[in-house]
C-alpha cells in the first residue's frame, strides 16, 4: 500500500511539472514586430542591426529583457524603455548627449557629456557638434576613455563650454576648435568667414575679449572688412583688414579692457 502511494505521489508531481512547462510554453508571447522610437543619431535599421534584430525569424527566441540588454550595449545609447503589447514590442531609445566631434589622426570620435570618448560609427546622422581638431597626442586616442586625459582635448572642451556660457548665439555658430597639434589655436565660426587666432593660455580671458569686440561690431562689418582676428596677446586684439584685394592687407590693434 505504501509503495502504491509513493508511485501515485511521484506520478502527481511529474504530471504537475509537465503541465506547468506546457502552460508556460503556451503562455509565452511570441514577438512578431519591433518598433523603435527616439533614434536621432542612427537610423532604426542601424540600431536593429547592431542588436541582431534585423531578422524577424529570430524574434521568437527573444524576450524583452534580452532585447533591452543588447540595445543598451550600443555606444550611442544611454538607456532603453520597452513596452510589450500582444505580439509586438515598442522600444523607446534614449541616446547619450554629446558635446563635440573629435578628429585626431584621421579618426573621428564623439565626446559625451560624461566626458567619454565614443567612436563615431559609420552611417551616423545629424552629427552637428563643434569640432575639436588635431589635438597634440603622445599616443593614439583610446575609445571609451576619459576625454580630458588628453590635455589638448581638455582645452578644446573648455573653450567650447566657455563660448556656450558667454554667448549662446556665438556657440551655435562655432564650427571648429583647431588645436593644431599644440600650436596656436584657431577658431572657425559659420557666421564669420575669417579665422580667429586664439593662441595658447588664458583662453577664457581671450574669448571674453572677443565677445566684447562682437558687441562693438556687427557680423556683416567683421565679415566684409576683416581677414583675420588675432587674440594671442593679452588685452590686445589685432585684426587684419582687407583693403583693395586679397593680396593687400593692413593690420590694426585695439586694446579692450
């Protein structure tokens, strides 16, 4: 009698286990469609390709957690929210914020607002940030390292931040901070068709000096009459002024306090 009871108990346990597996298998929602939102720097296809989600035949093997984990490994993505509905998934992507596009030794990187060097990926879109170009480097820039470990890159970021604070309108037109591998720094602005020679040291003081010049002159006056602006000398601003042709110039100096 005890043996029969034992076998009956085992049979019940096995039956419950098999039934639970069967129910779990049948209740599992099979993913048939994935929608991605919030992407700005890359297309939906590029993000799906990175996460190996381009083949719909593979969706049935996936869960929302697996999809979330794959996408959050992407260097452009900060975090992901996923909403499941029936057999579809809606993915809201939150991309990282970037401060600058770094160009060094024919390679391009993005610098995040958390000071991390991110590789600029092929097919990136709408990458419209001030360029930090040609920093002095003793060795190659390392991806996913701290940007400010390189002193020249640190200076470039400081210049960008200072312009953003001092004159947001001027910041919007800032195209490039050319560090020239440790030589005199040159700034380029989309609203000014002339180089601004910043030099080295006291960068913030010189940017304030430049901003004072802009208060005295409008952009059209600067663009039509000057060939360059030289801020290398403390408290003095030198300008190269066009006369009759591109070959003739005169140099003037102003002291602004």
